[in-house]
C-alpha cells in the first residue's frame, strides 16, 4: 500500500480502527489511540473513532478530536478515595501508570497487576468488580491470570512494590 499524503494516512488509520472495533476488540474496555503528526506542526488524537463518529481534521496546532471524558476524584469508588488510596494514586500517576482521570495508561495485564496490588494494600474485597467498573473493563481476573504467566509482568510486579511502598 502506498500512502501519498497525511490525509490518506489518517483515513487509513481510521478505517483500521473501525475494523478492529467491528472485530470486537473494543468489547473488553480497551480503546485505541494513535497520534497523527503531519509534516506541519499538527497533531490529532483518535480514540476508537467508530464509537464517536468521524470528524474532519482540525486546523489548530494540537487538536483532540475525540477527547476522553474527564473523571474527577468524586467519581472514584469510596474505597479508592481514602487518604491512603489517594497517596497511591499520586504515586502511580507520577510514574505514568494512570492518567489524571485515574485511567490506566499501561497494558491490560499490567493494569490488572496494578489493580491487584492496590486492592491488596487497601483491603478491597471485590477488587475485580471495583476496578472493572472504574476502568470500564471486563475479565480483569483473566488479564491478571495471563499476567502471572509472563516474565515481563512478573518484573512489573517487582516494580510496583517499589512504587507503592
């Protein structure tokens, strides 16, 4: 495939994301995001376009076409809003594991490991239900079990121990 200009690349990526969405990859709470950088100083972010409809490229220097909804502290479940929990949130935000809206910026398996580690330290009884609701995901227990079989995930668990001291 020979893409001649930025507009063709953007259209190609949008079609690709639509196909991924139609194939059901979006059904477990994941989303897709890519940043399009043109030869001119423009950037656009597209999370899962089929869910939100297509829009034309904006002419501003940095445009988010499909912004994610902001989730404030008040939307955290009470068990994840305690003083101890908020200290943990600040730590994992500082290292880039979650964004300012408390949404994971890491892979599904790592997010499941993070949820498990936080729930363990906070004494959350229904950890999967709590985090699946917060992060709009399903099957986090399966993600966790898969993570336990991956060496890189086991290394991440060690990393989490030092972050969540």
